[in-house]
C-alpha cells in the first residue's frame, strides 16, 4: 500500500476496497457520522482536507516520524524490506517514564493551542 519511498499515495489508496475495510471494522454510515460529529468535522472541513490530499501525501511519512519522535518514542529495531514494496517496519518504545497520555496531551497543546 505504499510506494517504494514508503509513502501511501493516491494509487495505493485507490487499490483499497474501502467498503470491504469498513465492513471488516464493523463501521457503517451511522458510525462515520457519529465520529464526524464527535470531532465536529463539517462539510467545509472535509472539502479542505480533500484539497490538501497531495500535500498530505508528500509529508505524511515525515509527519508520522516527527509525531512519534515528539511523543518520545525511540526506534528499538528496524526491519528493512518488511513490506512487499520494500518498505521498512519499526519497533518503537516510549523512551522515558512519561505516559503516552501525558505526551499526547503535551503534543496536542503545542500543535493546536500553541503552548
């Protein structure tokens, strides 16, 4: 599902059967609407996210790596060529005694609120 660079691109997403995946996860239209309501996702928000898709594809791997790094995860082991497309897999460990909840709360404040 990723390119040789490890990124999930539009082509990879196009090959995923979204309906089958939702069915496997037991997520129906009502559940999707409930989740959107919970995070207050509007139709305008959905349009903006769709418009950002090319940019998100470009920076998704970098964002994920910095997100986990910011939360204090350390790479314990890297498994090269783990995925069919040659992408690597990683075992991560939370690097200090701070809980994941505390780290995520700190990340949320800094990224959303600007503290």
